[in-house]
C-alpha cells in the first residue's frame, strides 16, 4: 500500500494545480489535503488580510481567487490543519508554503516547504547571484532578507495566479538575468512547471521550482 502524506496549504484545499506537479515526483504516495482556510467564509478570510506592517503571504481559494493573508494570523490556522491531517493518520505532513513557520507540535513528522526549499537552493546555488521571484511587491524585502547572506540577491515580483502568469514570470526572469542573476528560484508553491519552463526559455539560466524541489525532498520521508 502507498504511504500517505498530508499536504497543508495556507489557502483552501484541494489544490489540484499544485498536486499535478508534485505527484509525478512523489511517486506512490497518497495525498491527504487540508487548508488553513478550509470552512471559512469570505468575511472570515477578509479578516486575515495583512496590515501595512504585517508579513504578507499570498494563496489561492477553491474558487480560483487569490487572497493575501497576514503571516501571524495564519500560523494558528496552519497548526489546526496539521492536526486535522494527523487525525487522518498520515505518515507525515508537509506544510506547502515557502513562508517561514514555527514548529507545530505533532505525533508524526511535519515537514516545512520553506526549510526544504532554502536547504536545497543553498546546496545548488552556493554563493552565486540568485534571483528570487515572489507573488507580490510587498514581499521583495522579505526575499532579500531570506536569500541574502553571502550572495547577491535580485528580487522580483510576478504573480503565479493573476492574468497571464507564464508571460509575467518569463518577463521577470529576463529582467533578473539582465541584472546579473545566475540562478532563479520561484519562491512560492503557486508557481508551476509551465512557469518554470517559460522562465528558463526566456532567461537561459537554471530556474528552481519550489513545488518539485520540495516534493523530491519530502518524498524521502513519505515515498517508497
């Protein structure tokens, strides 16, 4: 029998757009999805909107719309979603957001996409100039802080959810390549393999996709 991996998104579940890229990498693993915003109505979601001083996270709802939420407000809801995944008897749970989260008390392993992504990118990129793409302009300073420390960081914003995201990501990749980046990381689980391909074609440099990089590492725990 396949092992089970809980997927906890900071938005609403299910996320077929995300799991379509992750399943081929994970292999024979049953995915059990939960969302931090599951069961919340529009008013409750709106109450989580960030202020000017909050760290901003961007996610997707089941109706396809995009919302911004305050990091501090979403943390306890993520913890509750992890607990629901554990109640479903998953072998491990993966928090599929590349924002930083505190450790959640749990009975089984809890993996964090942000930690897997930063470790993987650091191992690949080293001290080379790195472009970090994020969904929202309000996250640019966070990108510099997150990916700096011994390397030049070129941040840029391109939404994976709005308008024509493949074109937006490709244009952003071209611009950061012109600014000296040697690698690009698509730092949001909303970016897809098609967006990665568009960015690589436009920029001509390696592009690291959070979805698949995180899934490869998580598969060491959840896969066979």
